[in-house]
C-alpha cells in the first residue's frame, strides 16, 4: 500500500520518518527536541511542497501543506497550553503537519494520513504515557503507595470518586430500564454497550488520574540548580523572591531571561535550586503512531470496522 503511493508522497513520508527517528533519539537521551529539527522540518515540508507545486503546475501541494500545518498548529497549541506536551513536542508536530498536509478534496476522510495520524497519536500516546507511569510507579513503589493514599484525600479526587459511585447507580438504572425495550431508537445491545463503555471509561479515568498524579510527585518532580535549566523547562512551583514572582507553572516553560534572573539570584545566595517537572520522552510515541498509521491507517476506524 505504501509503495503504491506517488513518489512525491513517498519522499515526504521518508522525510517525516527520518525526523521522527532523530527526534525520538534526542528526546530519549536529553528530554529535548532541538529547534533546528522542528523548524527545519517545517521549512523542508513547505519548501518541498513549493517545489512540487512549481514542477507540476498544481497549487494543491503547497495549499495542502499550509492547511496541514494550521491543523497541527492548533492541536499543538492546545496540548502545549494545557500542559500536556512540551514546546519541542509541539513544534515537531507542526513540522509533521506541513509534511503530511491536509487533502482539501477529502477534509472529512478519517483515513487520510494527517487525520489518521492525529487520532493515532491520541490513542498511542495515552497507552504510551500510561505504560511509563506504571513503570515509574513500580520503580518507586513504596513512595508511590504513600503518595496514592495522600492524593486520594484531596478534594478534587474525592469529588471524582463520588461521581464514579453515583454513575454506578445510574448505570444499573439504565440497564433495568432497557431490559426489554429499544431506547431512543438505538438497538438495545448497542445502547448497553455504549453505556457500559462510558462507565468503564469513567472508572479508568479515575484510576489513571490517581496514578499519574502520584507518579508525577514521586518521580517527575526534582530540584535542580539554575545553571542546569534550559529554555522550555517546566517550573513546578512559583519562585518568589522578596515578594516578586520570578517564574512558575503558569509560564508553561521558562525562558532565557528568567534563567538569567535566577542565576543572578543564586549568585546573591537568595535561591539555591528550582523545582521542575521532568516530562517523559513523548516523541517516541509520535514515531509509534506514525508506524501504526502507515500499517493500519486510522486505528479507530480499523478497530470499529
């Protein structure tokens, strides 16, 4: 199926594959994705599409690249400002959008590469992140168990637990009501499956939230000296000196000017370390999702059909 694609698409797929291999390696080794890789992929993706446009006389190549870039930019922006991904992950995703493009003739086709890749990233990324959390929990099991007990007492977690408990009674009620009838014009079996899936997802959400919050506190937070900071690092708690806030979680990544300020404060012995949140290397999940996309297209559609 892949080899049957036009040579232009094969070239772009090869470009994305190389970028993801390099990005996965650097993210795994250093927890960073270099800007030259992300920005280079954007330039190469759009530049290559511009060359294809000139050589074929068709403006669709460039237009589709720009639309793909915009689609992935929006997704990257949401994931970055919600604190799910780092800046390097987000910029690399924009480059992939420029490379994959968005087929304007089939904008709603769930099997086209850009749409399929986005949906596969969400699925593969969730499984990947959960596996990392489980591994970290096992490695730090004593601290994890204690942290789990502490977190379960938090107000938000207690509320979520109550929500799951109440949903169980709603779940049982719906099963009784639909015991021998068709509800909302939906066949009984499909309705029950949908309700069951929703209930199971709520239970999983509760435990995944507990797991990730506990793992974050025992294995992903650490104190480091200001000189070890790099632009984009996530600061886990506000740094306040003499009533003035220097940096904190709301910044969604520290910048060079803030690092310089922290270095000056350390020289004056006003601070010694900064608490940062060290994320997991997430680019490898992009690579896995890309491979899944090449082999199975849209995983959701493949599993449902």
